C-alpha cells in the first residue's frame, strides 16, 4: 500500500514539474505587457520581441512580465521582470533602438 502511494506521489510531482516547465516556456516566448494602453502597437511588438527568451545562457532568467512606465519624445520606458528574480529597466526608440536604463537588480 505505501509503495502505491509513493508511485502516485511521484507521478503527481512529475506532472507538476511538466506543467511548470510548459508555463515557463510559454511566458518566456510571450511575456505579459501591462500599462501599454497609450503605446502604439508597433512599439509594443518591438518591446515584446526584444524581451523574449532567457536573460542569458549563464543566467537563465525567464521574462514573465513587462511593465511600461510611459513615453517621452517617442521613446518608450519599460521594465522587464524576470522569474525567479530580477528586473531590468529598458527604453526603446524606433530610430535609436534599445537602451538599458537600469541593469539587472533583485526584486525587493
């Protein structure tokens, strides 16, 4: 009886891990953008395409959420929030490209 419970627990743990990996991979490919109501669609697409994927191969952080702080003279300022921790302040302008405004910091 206890062996059966151990097998069931192992199967449940494996299912939870598989679901977690699937959810993280989906977030990695499509991070959620918030606060972008006043940002044109082409700028939102540029921000999302830049933020997809892992932070780096040495530091495998997954982008989960992008919060747009605002626009100033055609430049969009936003923060990329990573799982399991960290955030990067960025900006984008169609003529200048991407700028890192604030390097990777831990979540407080």
